[in-house]
């Protein structure tokens, strides 16, 4: 595909419709976040249990416990983190509202210097300052994005948490499937399926990254396999200690 292709239309009607709809809120990062962690931690459990030569029942019990406990923990953490972002935005906005009310000239000067740094000068600068500070909400919105770097849209904490939890469950269950089905050579089937999952999740990152899909996929694959290898080695070492006569 030509990297110079246009992702959306640029006719006056297309532009007006897109701006009226507003920016789209994406929860893709929550899915990738939950999917990677779910796959890594669950396969780490599988590798550790196999390395320790525990039973399949123990593997399934520990794997299921990891799926729901860690998945819920990640979802709760994402909920709290997203909510904290919203609360931070609201707190900073209240501060700007207070500053505009108590020190309007100082806030106008901030707008002037912000747009001066963007290359505005003379009458164009004066006009830009007058237009922006002419409406209180527009004034404060501009300060939020230009001075504090805070986005004008907010994500739903509940939806972010649910997306993370579902991704954790779906992707994290993949390493367990061969053992649930009792497939011969389950550990090798689990390893192959997990590697494909790592690569697939990593490839999704290329949707908002300039890095090629194959590189982001391979990066996630290597991270996941490294985590699993560490868990396997720990299982082998601990099994050796436990089997050593006192």
C-alpha cells in the first residue's frame, strides 16, 4: 500500500461531517495491553508448571486462577488509572477556570505567547488572541491542550477496564487450550499457539505506530518467549531443590 494514501476524504462535506462527529475514542491500547499481559502471564504459569513437572490438573488450576485473578487485577488497575486521568483533567480545568476569572490579563498573555511561539505575529496574533479569549470555554479548552498537553476527550474507565479484562481472558486462555483438550504434545502445541498469539497482538501495535507490523510482532514475540523461558527455568530449578533429599 502506498504510504502516502489518504485515510479519509477531504471534500468540504467530508471534513464538516468528520469534525461534527468529533475525535474517535480508541480502546485498542487497552486490548493490546490486556492481551499481551494475559498471554505472557498464563504461558509463564504453563512453562513454570511443566518445568516443575507438576500434574496437568495443577497446571489447569493455576492457569485458571491466573486468568481470573490477574485479569481482574489488571482491569481494576486500568479502571483506576483511567479514572485518575479524568480527575486530573477536571482538576486542572477548574484551576484554569479560576485563573481566567481572577487573572484574565495574565491568561491572555499566556495565549499570546503560545501563539507567538507558533509563528503568529502582528495583527494576526492580536486577532487570534481576541478570537480565542472571546469565548470562555474556547479559551479554557485552548489552555488545557496548549499549556498542559491534556487531550480534549476522555475515555470511559469502565469500558477501558472491560476491554482489558476480556483481552486478558481471551488471549490468556490460548496457552491452556491444548491441555484442556488433552492434545498429545500439549506443551509444544501451547508454545506454538502462544508464539502466534504474541506475534499477532504485537502486530496490532503497528496500527498506531510507524514501526512495521512484522517488527512490532517480533518484538512482542521475543518479550513473551523470554518471560516464558524465565518461568520455565525457575520451575526446573525449584523442582530440583524440592526433589533433593534433605
